[in-house]
């Protein structure tokens, strides 16, 4: 006996439509933030790019600060997942220990050339004089730092991550790379040949694998 054909799918429910419009708004906010900076990422610009009503935008994000912080988080989460998969593939043939250092440092540095970094830079700068944005950003920063640390652990591998100075190294590399990356907002040179790369690699090898003195 032939099974009856399945009934045609009905229109998406309210929850699905809500999630769809939220995603449209976040994608539009990301594009505005990366392409036009904080000043150009107004709620009106985001609304126009997303093609949604004013009420729909305000339903999801009552304030501009909440919208832009959520957009940065959306972008970073998406990119971090991509970095995690890319890093796993690139590091798969690397043995544990010192041989991983150069490639791991290269991968870490590459993340500071991606759109999420520049979106974050726009927000950090604006937060200095915007209390509402600063409050919204603080909670998101804690979540992102934990996610970034998880990705870094995967890049370095469990053997390296177990080194006594590993956590200090990651913090030092992150803050140093963040500062150096700011130069590339106006520097016309390839980041992949930055002279700091050799310094970071020597520092990483020394902190992770040097024998203790005495």
C-alpha cells in the first residue's frame, strides 16, 4: 500500500519568523558596523539595510547599544566557529610540543585581521564616552573572552596548554597582538610579515619550553 504524500509545509510559525527577522537585523548591523564604523551604524541605517519595520527592530533590540553589542557577538561567534574548524584542520599534522608554536602564533595573529576585531575596536572606542554601550559591552566581553580562550586551547593543543606559563602567554599574546593590530587601521603593509611575529614566536617558545633556571 502506497503511503499518503506528506501534507505541504505551512507558513513558518511566529517563533521562526521572529528568529529570521532577528538574524536579518544582526547581519545588517554587522555590515554597517564593519563597513561604516560605529558612527555609521545607526538604528535607521540598520533598519534600512535589514528591510524590517521600526517596531520589529525595537522589539528585538530596544537600544542601539544592545543592537550593536549583539551584532559584534553574533559576528564573533560565527567567526570563532570557523576559526576553530580551520585551526583544527591546519594543526592536525602538527606534533604536540615546540613544533606547534610557529603555526599557532600565525593562527592567533590572523584572527586580529578579521572583521570581528575591527567591529570590536569600533565598540571599544565608542564605549569610552557612551555609558550605555559600556555597560552592554562588559557582559559580552566576558563571554567572548571565554570563547576565544577555548579556541586558543584548541589551536595550541592539550600538551602545550598544560605548560605552567601557558595562561600568561595567551594573555600576553592577546594584548600585544591587539595593540599591534591597531596600526593596520592605517598602515599599508601586509600583516603576515609584521616584524612582531618573530618576536612572539621566540617569546612563546621561551615561556612554554625553556628549562627552569637553578
